[in-house]
C-alpha cells in the first residue's frame, strides 16, 4: 500500500494524486444557487466543489450559505461566466419573478423611493393618521368632562368616518399599488417596461 525508501522518508500513499489541486473561494451563496452555479461552471469545463453543503442541509436555520470553490487557474474565467448576463434569445431559461430583472435576468431589483402619486399618497396618509391620533387623544383627554367630550364629539364625529375610509383606502393603495423598481446591474427601470407596453 505505501512504499518506504528508507528510515528517514515518510511513507507515500500509492493512490494519492501528485497534483492535488488547491481550491480557492469563488463566491458565498445559498445552497440552491451554488448548485446551479456549479452546473453552469461544469458545463463550461470548470471543475468546482461546494464546501459546507452537508452542514447547511442538516442545519438550515443556523447555516444559510455555502462556499463555491474552484481551482485557482480557473478563478478569472469562472468569475467571468457567473458575472456575464444570460443570453436574451434563450427560451425557458428564466421564470418571471418579481425580484428578477427582465432585461439581464439577475435577481436583486431595488425599490426606488416613492415619487409622484405614491409620494402624495404617503403625505396624505401621514396627515390623516395624525388627525385620527388627535381625535383619539382629545377624546381621551375629555373623558372626565362630559360637556367637553360632548362638544368635541359634535365637532369631530362627522369627519371621523370619512377619515377612516380614506385612511383605509390609501393604506390599501400603498400596500398593493405598483412601486418602481430598478436593476443595479443594467439600470433597467420598471417604468421602461410600462412605456414599452
């Protein structure tokens, strides 16, 4: 199994490869993405391995990411492959997702700050929220004085129901309304898609 050439030389294993490659870190990512990246790299002829996949599978709440490792000589080419955007002409490669850019197919779209109608809706929402808070505060402050409470209720009751309806409607718009998104890689904006349609 091992050969010894003398008392001073340590035994070498016959089955050990003389050129055992040392791997370097290419990227840290979730296991599912690392598997896809490994398949893509190996289809291009770059051998890679995933470090930490067993512990991530056994303890997913504690360990979220794995390390994708490649041979040092393949590192620049592997980075180029993973950083290059997908070919737009390929069909069925990507599924439309809310956080995937339809132009370069990368994940990680950014939500842009509110503008236009959405910005105005936020300002109205805060104003109505302040008025509702004032109404509750005044009702609480006047709770010991029946005459003051009756006077406040006569003044504010007519406005409370419309304010609550407006508050609920604007809240619904802010939750489900369209927000503008931007891709940090290719600078695509969701307003461009709306103009194209």
